[in-house]
C-alpha cells in the first residue's frame, strides 16, 4: 500500500501547517499521544530554508521525545523525502 502524496498548506504569514493527525501517523502514535507530548512541552520544530541549488525548498524537522521526523518540502508544498529517526539520549554527567 502506497501512501498518498503529502502536500503541506501554509498560513497567511507563510508558516507551514502541520496537522497533529499527520504527525502522529508519521510517528506511529494515536493523535492523543502526540497532543499529550505537545502539552508537556516535549515537541519542538525547526524550519530551514534551502540556499543555492536548494533555493525554494525547506527542510522541516519535528522532534517528539527521542524521535525526529524530517521532510524536504518543495516550492509547491509537496513533501519529497521524509524520514523518521530515533535520536540517542545525551549521556548524563556522572557528577
């Protein structure tokens, strides 16, 4: 089964709109799990604008706990490459 192509909308100020349902699906969680993580401040995001040969593209990253979803978004809002990765925990200081 192939997933339908994903196209992201933008608001009036040009910010990407990432529906909680879509993100939860990417992480393999129920939407309420993601919403709970958002309420606890465990979700962060980053948008990077492409330069040079990547001009007109963006890289979106959303980190939830120890997982990160990254996507390359084309000029028309379509999502090309996307991936989920597990981020290792930072070592704790022994002092």
